[in-house]
C-alpha cells in the first residue's frame, strides 16, 4: 500500500459513513488501485428482511474488484447489537489478530484502503481492542462524518478530541445532511463551531440524496466539487 489508509468514522447508525466511503472510493479509484473495507458489520438479518444490500456488498460492488466480498467485509453478524455481543450470539470470537491479517492482506494487494468504521471509537470491536486501538495500529487518516444537530455537534467535539489525544491525524469533517435539514443558520453555526473549537477543516456539506447509496459517482462528484486543492491532494499519486 503506497498511501495511508483513510478511515471514515461517525458514531451513530445512519450518519452517512457508507455514503461517504462510496464517494471517496469513486474518487480514489481514478488514481489508485483502491478497496473499501468494513471489518465488522451487524444486522445481517435486517438487511435480508428489508431486501437491501449490506454495506459490505455495496462497497464491494463499487470497488469493482475480483476478490471475494468476504475480503471487503469479513464479519457480517446476524443481529443489530454491539459487535462483541452480536458475535457471541453467533458463536464467533472477534480476534484482533484476524482483523490485522485481513488488513495486511489488503495492504499487499491495493494501493489505497478506505476503511468504514463502526458506531463508536471506544466501543470494543474485538475481544481485546476498541475500534480506537485498532485505528491507531493502522495509522489511518480520519475523515469524520456527522449529521446536523445539537447532539451531533456535541458528540463530534468529543470524538475528535479523543482522536487528537491519541495523536491520530484528522483530515477533516464532512457534514452529512441526510435528514434534509433546511435550517441554514444551524448548519452554518455547526460548521463554524467545529472549525473554531477543533482547528479541523470542514471539508464538505453533503446534501440529501434519496438514491445516494446507489450512485457512488454522484457522491464522489459532490465531494470533488467541495474539496479544496489541499484536500484534493489526497487523490494524487505518490511516486
């Protein structure tokens, strides 16, 4: 792998992590042999009941790679519980060594990895490590995704401070208007507050797209239009 992996984080379900990961994947594939990776996902039964693709299936399809989908999403657990509980109920032990082996395999095959995170940095992702601990070992750059709202603002302030304490590089924040919030004053306040309090750039405001998950190219184009030249440098080939 030539480049640092990019970790797409966000602490709540439906915040738009898959949405952003698909967009970044579309952009990065123009320059690099790129894969998106979701190490652990939950809710397999719910995906089937709703007759929709899992996040891992969407990422695998968008990457257009020959490798098996299990490489993109090695653990898809049945119930929509915290990963460790869901794994135990499935009779599976989530081991850090197993995820590290997958990461090494992907690093050997691809120039760039986009990692879609789970639902919280301090939530245990394996029997021995939190997601934050694994993230530190992967030396990833972070793009944090947050919805619009007071709770989301407070949570993002806390999560970014946690990342900074661990000296993890933060590329920036993406505001995801998945709920089609039309309060321009609130959006503007949240944008300015995040930048002023955290000294981190808000990279983009993604508008509501009803069919966004089905159109990674549309998401990628929206990101490309909003990223400044500095952050578009993420997508330049390293010699």
